C-alpha cells in the first residue's frame, strides 16, 4: 500500500470499497435501509419546523434513489470528495448520512456552505460517536484475546461536540448540533453484522485488513457482545446515534452579536437583583 507524502493527509476511506458496499446493499433481496429512512423522516420533520419556503434544494448522499424519492424536486449528488454543486445556487443543502465516510469532513461542509445563497440553510445528518459502541468494544476485546492485536474494523465517528465545531470551522452562522439515539435489537451479533453489510456500512476503511477475519475472532466477539449487551429475552442491543447539524450561510440580515462593552444596561438591572462587588 502506498504511503501518503508529508503534505498529504492519511486517507480514512477506501472509496472504491465504499462504492462496492453500497452497490451490494442496493442489490440485496432485503436491504437494511431503515436508518436512512429514519433520517429522512427526521429531516422532513425538522424542515417543517423552519419558517422558510425552500425553492432550490440539493442533497448530498451515497443513496441517491432513496433520497430523491423523498425530495423529488431536489438535485441529488454523490458524496464525492469534490461535490458536484454550483456555488451560490441553493437555498437549502442537505448532507445525508455520509459525513462519517468523508476523508475531509470540514471540506464537505465548506463546499455545502459555498453552494448556498446568502441566508441559505444547511442541514446535515450522520452517525455520531456513540454509534455501534457495543460492537466496537466487543470486536476489540475479541481480537486482542484471539490474535494479540487490533485492526481497524468500525469507521471512527465524531462526538456531537466535535461535529458542532465543524459547522463553525466551515463558516456557517447560527450553528446547532443535536442528536437522536436509536436502540435496535438483534437476535445475535452475527445478525447485526449482516445488517451492517445489508445497509452498505461494512468496513471500507483504507487501513482495514485485506484478508478475511479469523472465525474465532468473530465467534469470541459474539460471545462478549451476548454477555454484556443481551436483554432478558437473549437479544443483543445496538446503539445508533444520529447527529443533526444545522447552520446558515452568513448574511447581513441575520442576528449579530453585540461588540464587547457595548451594552447599555447592567445585567443586575435586567434581572432585577442587587449587584454585589466581589472581594479583592
């Protein structure tokens, strides 16, 4: 495998493998796209809460047919490293369930912001850091026990605070990040792993092992998962965290923070309390 140069950041994702994984999921007899569908429902609900009528929408996604059906008037583009979006062309850009696979997530958000008109709205949804925490722990413990080492198996997903900070780094105004945790039960850890394959979320990390995992590792991981995360009926539980990111393309019409020292009223007066001087 070639090594990155000193000026080139390491690549997180093998895009060719990711494309294969997604294509295989769509060809499956029963693709497990319930998380995509849950994200669509939440995005539609959140847009209804925004007091704005959008006329030019773009959606960035790895599952174009699914999101196109939900937003038939939108321009749907692939989550390539360079997004096929015109600068300043949209009043709404949705980044849909793909940011966790981006080699440059800040770059993705910057491109979305540039595609917005002034005061245009950005809404992103993707997996947060609590996603598959149980599976990550079980696989790590099993691999150390069986093979004596660790290999990349589950794509790293950022915590909500870090994702919120990306909005500011991308230059979006009035940034907000919130999350929705989903608890999904499976018969066994093997059923969970098959579901991940069927939803196109199998391992596509650039640094992944390029040979099949030892069956003993998977068996031990399933045992550990069962021991730690099974309910009274013997079913194991998996956490999926959806993080929603919203922000606006900067515009002079938006509320602006006051300059420090420009207040015309004391805080104590506004609160109706007595101001007390702190001791030296």
